[in-house]
């Protein structure tokens, strides 16, 4: 009898950090694991959570939010929770952090209005909002994964295809990577981190930080498979091969978007 695998998804601040539909990432990871017979538990990590609760999860997901909610979340994260999340990521837990979340993983976020928000200082990046009268970075985004190890692992998962991400961004903050940060990807269409240096997101151990909503994973389901595989290999300390799923619908949606954006 084969062992039934278990997967625990830590969902960071589900109510405060879900303004842009990033709950779709949690749903997609959960469903793609369940379709393979994996038992999944989604565990909210919120203001009433014990900091060490994060050590019970195998995967993390954090969504986007408006500046005000980010300030509330960061006040709660500062200290024990930030340290616990850093320890978990440093130990190789995969995570997907969208927009407002990666801004808080960095050194600080200077919002369009209000005080500078000190971040968790996990990833060497900083974000500054240029002011509420400045045009926001809103629109479809396409980028190629360039983070070395992730690109190689995704290319293998994709049977040799280049890992292209199709998504949607909506942010005022402009993020700049420091010398110790690795960009997640290079922008092909859209703004990315700051609409000037062509980078998008950041990659830290197995944490994916990106401005791409979409939500990201339903439009790029191979990201979920990489996260599930990585989490289960960490947990069970053995090679995990996930059964293929029928992604024809997602593939057609991606193709339609790439065609509309005139990207071959
Ligand atoms: N409030 C942040 C900004 O405007 C993050 C937005 C988001 O999470 N989409 O940059």
C-alpha cells in the first residue's frame, strides 16, 4: 500500500493580504495536490497565530494588499514571526509571495502615504512608492524566469520549454534589488520591479517573490507543481515525481494572452 502524502499550506494573512485575488494561488496549489491524491491542509497564519505555527507548514503563500493593510501586517510580523518565516525559508520551504508580500520581505517599504514600513529584512530589496499621483504599474505582464536554479528546474518540469510567466500586475511601489538579491526574471512585457531595470521579482532559497498577480499560479500551473514537488521532497527526503495533469485549458489561455501581447 503506497503512503498517502500530506501537504500543509501556510496562508499568510488571508483576510488582510488578499486584495488582488491571490487566494487563487492557494486554491490552485491545494487542488493540484489533491488531484494527485495528496492530503492537503490550508493553515491560516494570521494576527492571532503563534509565530512557531509556520514551522508546521510545508509551503507558504502570501498575497497582495493596499498600503494600509501592509502596515497593519508588518506591525504584526515584526520580531518573532519575521524570524520564524526567515528560518523556514532559509531551511528551503517553497513559497509564493505576491506584490505586497515581497515588499514586506525586503528591507523596507515607503508607501505612497504614511510612514516608512520597516520590512522583515529577509530579501535584499527595498521598495519606494513614488507618490499617489504617480502612475501605478498596472497591466498584463510577461517575464522569463532567469533565477538560475529555478529556471533549470522549471525547464526540466516543462520538458525543455523556456519558463515564461504570464500574469497581471497592479502596484504603485517600485522595488530595487540589492547586490545580494537574485532577480526572479527578466521582463518581456510590462513593468516588473520598477519599470526601469527590466527585472521582475526576486528568488530567495525556494521563495518566489513576484509582482505578478493573475493570480499567478492558475495562469502558470507548473509553478504549483514545482512548489508541491519541492515541499514534498523536503518533507519526505526522497525524490517525488508528480503525475502529469491535463493543463490544456491553462495552456490555451496562456497562448491566447501571448498572442494578444504579440509575444512568440
Ligand atoms: N500596496 C502595494 C503597492 O501599491 C502593493 C500592491 C499589491 O499588493 N498589488 O505597491
